[in-house]
């Protein structure tokens, strides 16, 4: 008999050196959330980048401006500003600099017992209501993607936009079920995020359009290198999601969109890349459409691959002629 799908337990990253307080936080969250504890903000960053928690709880000390600065830099990143932060403040903490502390809410340490779990739940509920993120991958969705693109266009930034899509995902989902399909989506989002952020820790962006479609924004000079690494990582991990017999024969049997029985190859990933320095854009829709065309072109090739738009816009050609 199939087991029911229960909601995944929420994850709270706790940044605290006080063992007594850490134990109290763990007891308060037990049964509703899993807590992952770090002694300072720098040590927590790798985990946060890889796992995107539902909440960050930080015990702020008067003599630790370093962690506060790192927290502010982290929250200024468009990829992570949606993660809510609850601060536990010491007695007599100076709140006159509240506007320079990038947190969503706070409690006083002496009020922990009566306020913590209420404030923690409120932070997470507000985030789910206000911030538009994909519930499966915890990555920003369409509204955030479009806003990020348009803001960069307005600022006249040079950047590359990558649009990634999984090939033969639907037959895989039909063959193995939504549970295994969701795991493929989650691991794909995680590896794209890890690779893009490792290439460009500041100023890059990764979003989840929905289904098996992902996007990323990165400096133009890093786009193809990032795409190549995404493909390599995806191709190395995807065999583990197939039954041994299916992978050994190189295909699975399933049904196409018209309901006709057919065979489908092992999943691959196709990426279309567009660079703003190659042509002039005035609206995010133009970039998305062109990247979708490049992704469609990449899908015509067997296996995982990326294709970059190397056409130069007529506007750029005209500008070059005028300069001469």
C-alpha cells in the first residue's frame, strides 16, 4: 500500500555560541522543525547556500559586528534576501541602529521562553505569504526572476542569462512516480545553485521557473564555463535515479504526450544562453524569449548540451558602423 506524502519538515539554521540557549531552541522546535546549529555566521554559509533553510535564528552578541556584517551582505544578495532572519538580542542592545540590521524580527534573550516559538512561526509564515519562492526547491520563482532581469536591464548591466530544461523528464516522472521526480528537481536546483554561486559568489542569481525549468544570471564571461560544469554534474548524478536495469539498457519505456507507448533515453539537460552585451534589450521578456529559443535549439542535439546566442543585434552593428 503506498504511503501518504507528508509535508517535509522545515529547517531552521541556528547561529549561536551559547550551548544553553542552543539546547533551548532545539527543544522549542522539536517535532515541528529540524534545527542545524553553527557557532558563527561564516561557518553557516556553506550549509545555507546548499540547503536554503526556512528560517535563520541568530544570537547577536554586542562584541560580534563581524557576523552582523556578513549577515547583511548575505541578505543583500538577491538570491537569499527572501530567507527570514529572527535575531535574539542581549539585554540593553542598542536598537538605534535597527535600520542597519537586515533581519525580519527580533526577541530579547530574557523573553525567549514566552516569545521564541511564536516569533519563529510568524517569520516563516510571513515569508511563505509575502515572498514568491518555489516550495520544492526554495528558489525564487517567476515574479522574482522577471524583476531581477528588468532591474539589471534598467541599470544597463552586462550579464548572461541561462535557461535550463530537463529532457525526457515527463516519461521519467511517469515511470518512477512524483516522489523520485521531485528528488531530481531538487537536486538539479541545488547543483545549479552551487555551481553558479561558486563561479560568482556575489551578484549572481538562480531561479526556478517551475516544473523542470531553471534559470540563472551570471557574468557573461562565466556563463559557458558554468553551463559546462552544470552539465557535467547533472550527467554524473542522474544515473543514480534510475533502476540499474533501465540505466544499463540506456532507455525506459513509457508513454509520450499523445499516450503512445515509446522508449525514452536517460534524462539530459539542455541550456540556452543569452548575453546582454551582444544586443540591446528593453524588456525582460525579450531576454527570456531569446534564451528559450536557444534552449529549444540545444534540445535538438543528443544528450546534455548548451547553446549560446552568438548573433549580434542590428543595433550593435549600427553603433559599430557609426563609431568607424
